[in-house]
């Protein structure tokens, strides 16, 4: 201990401040919009792509990017099954104007 160090006052007697309410999710301006597709739309996209769902890139159901879709919270609150659905991600592209990518929603730890 150095001679200049003064003892600190104990703060245990202070009352704890109440926890702040959780902030609403605000998407970062660089995060591309994600769109959770309905089961019918997912089936139509899979038929158009002519590939198995296991071959698509995966995205966790808890991924923060999904929260950029306003329907995501409604689907999650209603208890509707999200695992197995597709997500459409639209990114701006210098050459194509817009790039569209699809991801398959999976549970963490249960990638197929």
C-alpha cells in the first residue's frame, strides 16, 4: 500500500438503485434487414433453389439480426415454430444493386 492511498468509504449502507427497464431493440445501421419467411414462402424458395435445406447456411434462432424483422417478435411471442424456416437477408451491392441471401433457422447446439 502506498502512503498516498486513502481508505475508501464503504458503500454498503447506500440503497441500491432500481434496475432500469430493458431498452427496446434498435438495429445497427450497418445490419442488413432480415425477413423471416412463412412456411409457404420457405417451401416456395426451397423449390426455386432446388436444394436440400441442410445445404443452406444456418442462423441461430437467437441471432440479434432476426430482431430487425418486426414480425419476428410477433411470431416468437405467439409461440409459432421458427426452427426450420428460412430467413431472407437483403444487402446493398455495388454491382447488383441488391444481394439476397437465405439462411435456415436452427437451434443453438443442434445444427443438422
